[in-house]
C-alpha cells in the first residue's frame, strides 16, 4: 500500500524554491564555492563540508553500476563525489537556479560515473528506483511527521539505504533559530525546525522493513545538523 504524502510538503517546497532561486541564490552559490564569506558563513561552510563527508562515508566506496538519488542536490558537490566513485547519480533540487550551477560545475571527467541533473520534486516517482538515497539538509525545514512521511515515500523506491540529516532539538539551536540570527535578515532562509531525536526514532519505526543503523551530529559554529542512516532489513 502506498504511503501517505507529507502534509505540508508541497507548500514548503514552493517556499524553498522561491528562497533559493530568488532571495539567496548568490549567497548560496558563494557558500558552496571557494569565495570569501563572512565568519558566520565560514562556520556553515565548514559544517556542511564535514556533513557531506560523513554522509559519503556511509555509502559504499565502490558505487559502480549503482543508482543514487541526491535529493536536494543544491550546487552538486555530493553528486559529483558519488559519481567519481562510479555511481549513476540523479541529482534533483527544487531550485532550478542551483541545478544550473551544478551543471556548470560538473567536472569534464568523473570516472565511470554519470549525473543526470533535474530541477523538480525529489519525490517524483518518474525518477525510478535507487539503491541509495541521500538527503543532505533537505528535510531541516519540516516537522518530524513530514520528515518521516517523506522518507517513507522514498523508501518505496530505495533498495538499500537512505542517509539524511535533520536539525536536532538542542537548547542552543532552538535559541539561535528563535532570534533569527543564522543569516542576516535580507537573505534568511525559511525557518529550520529542530526535531527531537527520540521522537524521530519513534516515528521512523512506522516505516516497515527499515531500521536506523547509525547517527552522527556535526556542529560548526552556526551550523548544527544530525546525520542518520536508515537501512533496509
């Protein structure tokens, strides 16, 4: 039986598309490049790099003949790294402008791998089935129930593992987001929603045939995110 779609998914997806394509496109292009950035953004950049390395370390080193969905691929760094291991990557992001940058940044040689870039909905079943799904900071703007509903939908088309991140509920993170000091007001992202790990684990138990294998938190200044791996039983 098909799982129920996330309740607020579509509405939030439109907000994210507008933010990344209009309000903060330049800021995020700089953040994901070698461009000089402010001290706050430097900590975010460092945290994102550590998180990307963590998620990649949970995937097999040899990804030849393996389909990987990079759901929320942004400007494409993780997709490129997976392709360099031989993966057949589908990189999808709701922000068409960031996908354009990802195409431009794709190296001319990525070994035996390949990448198909798409601007659209990561839940679109037309993208097919995958052995691994990666969602790096793609779900941090959703409450726990929508995170789990999204992962449940993806689990229907995934054969081995789903690695994702969420914003862990901590006193410090809650305070930072409450006062809205993550980014300057002019390009602040849609609200990040901290989620309690215990609640998330409890809700994830509802996804039949899958279990949590491991989790790891990355904190770097103004960046705090927690990785979690779901594996198919």
